[in-house]
C-alpha cells in the first residue's frame, strides 16, 4: 500500500480487551495478553507502511479505579512486554517514549521505562510512544503550571505565551500531532487522550475489539483517512 506523505502519526485508543475475554469465558488478563499481541501487530504494520510515529493509550490516569488485581496484572503485562520486545524494537530502529505521570507507577516499572528510553533514544525509525498513567486534562494543567511558574520567576513574559510556548510544555514535545486517531471496540469517545494534540486529527472508530486488530484493520483505517479531505478550517477545494 502506498503511503501518503501527509500521514506521519497514528494514535490508537486500544479498547475492548476485557470484553474480548468475557465473550470467551476467560479472565480479563487473557484479554490484555491478547491485546499485547495486537500491539506487536500495530507496530509491525506502521513500520511496514513507513509511518514514523505511533502513540498507544495503554493505561489512563482513570484506570487506577479498576480492581487492584487488574491494575497489578496490567503493570505486570507492561513489564513483560517491554522486557520481551525491547531487543527486537531496538534492533529494528524503534525509539520508545513513554508519556504520563510516573510518580504513581511502581519503581521497577519506572526504571524499566527509563532504561528502554535511554537504550533507544538515538534510533531514527518508528517512534513508539506509550501513554501510561496518562490523562490529557492533567497534562494541560501541568503545562499551565509550568508557564505560570516561569512568569512568576521572571523567566517568561505573559505576552510570550502562545501556542508554541504551550506545546513545548506538553509531554509530546517534539512529536507531530496525530493525523489519524483510531479507537476500537465501537466506543465513540476520546477518554481524555491527547485532547490538545488531536484538534485536527481524523477519527476512525472501529467496531472490532482491540485483541482482534490486524494489519488489514490498520490498512483499512489508513485507506479511510486517505479518502477524507483535511481542510483545517478552510473551505473545500
């Protein structure tokens, strides 16, 4: 499939692991494990298409409300995924980045995140960003606090606060805004994900559950993106 040069960044809300497991009479962790396989598929698919940026919503700041056993399982799965995939991602030129607040994460998970980022920092292939303990409202508030603090300290003038200054305080600094946002499971909401960054993204909502995501699914979503006209507020041609 030919890649349109304007498509540089895909963001995915990976939804439906629990429902996938429930439909099969399996524990929720089985759905999350199968979902990890779908992550490999998405990464491989983006690399095959030559898409340079992929951002995945793995664990939101609201997911702490889930049962403690499920949260523990998800953290364990994150450990397993990074440890098992890191060597292959690194050899494939993938750069790993993690966005989200790290203070609440287990210390060994934070260490694993930091080590994987350091190892892959110089890679120039696909940039894979994983959102863990991420919430867009909190990200925006933190950016505002940073700007306010710099104004109070005299390092920044109020008149110098513009979109560029704000974006530099977001966790996605250095990454282009998503061109395409995909959400699986049939839900049609954003769930506090990249609210600033997706202002002009195209949305594709899929009825399939995340564990069933395939390369063909990705190709179909990209094809739908290509069939749309992105006007950024301008009139149609």
